[in-house]
C-alpha cells in the first residue's frame, strides 16, 4: 500500500520551510559534480527532489522530513547527472576496470587489496593508479549518499553505517544485516581511508579541510575517498545482500 499523500497545504509548507536545504545540499555537492553541470542545473534538480520528498513523506514512519528530503534532493541531483550522461564511454570503462580488478583481487586475497597491489595488477605505477582514482572520483555512482534502491525509504550507504536504535518497520532484519556488513567493511579500510569517510560524511568537512587535518594534498584526499568508496562498493557486490 502506498503511503498517504500529505494535503496540498502541508506539502507547500514543507517545501517553503525547507528551501534553505536546497542551497545547502547544492553547495555541499558542488565538488562532486562535473564542471559543465551548472549551479542552476543542480538547483533545478534539487527542487524536483524536494517536491518529490514532500509528496512522498510519511510522518508515521518516525523520520524527520529534513532527513528524508536531504536524501531525495541528493538523489535527484545524481539522477540529473546520469541523465546528462556526463561521463564518456572511456570513463565508464575505467570505472568498470577498477571495480572488476578489485573484485578479482579481493576474491584471490580474501581481503581488500592495497593500492600497490591494485596498481601492480593493472600494470600501472602507483602514481598512475592514484591519478586514475582521482579521475573517477567524481562519478555520481560512487557516494555514500547514493540511494541503494528506489523505495520511498531512500536508503543510502550512509544509512547503513548509522546506529539503528529501537524497532523500525518490516525491513529491520535486513537493515541490521546491512549495518553489520558495512561495519565489517569499514574495518578493512586503511586508517586514512576511514578518517576521510568519517570527516567527509559525519563531520562534513570539505576536501580542503580534510587535507589540512591529514597533512596531505586535496588531490590525495580525493584519491583516498575514491579508493575507500570503491572498496565499499566491491564489498557490497561480494556480500550476500547484493541482488543484481
């Protein structure tokens, strides 16, 4: 059964009250999108996401509208990037090669491969491998904020890392299992990769601020971010929770 649609006046109020969220999310996501996607493109997509959130919000689920709307807004921006088909076939091939190489090595080694092992397997120098990570780091499909499915819950990778307190709807066991798997995956990241994930998604620092904390370049932060999310994605593909 579909959730009840809020009355028009309530939806309009939700949209008006949360307009600042659009600007906040757009500002936050600007470093994650390609240069030719303008701020106006992002705002337009974000508004679609906000309206969609207002239409589908179900207060009986005990989730704050702002939380629900933020994931919808982010998802709408990522969807718009995909519609624009902003990355070339060669970029798709590079991302697929990275994913398949890591899948193969992980199955051989029984653990997540290190950067040096990935570089060696791909017949690249470590600098060439890191350049490749930086090159694909802005792909919309590599983000903890990306939704894992298209249900109205809008579950994302990030949701799976958060603590689940108290009873939730029927998918409680599935979410608990996802949380366990994701916690195990995080344990396999390097210390710097975990720090980048924590600082970026939980502390909401910019790449520049993270670079200062870790005493590395912004480019290196981008590489670490891409490597960490690649590991998360591959681990999820290898887990029993993944359904093609």
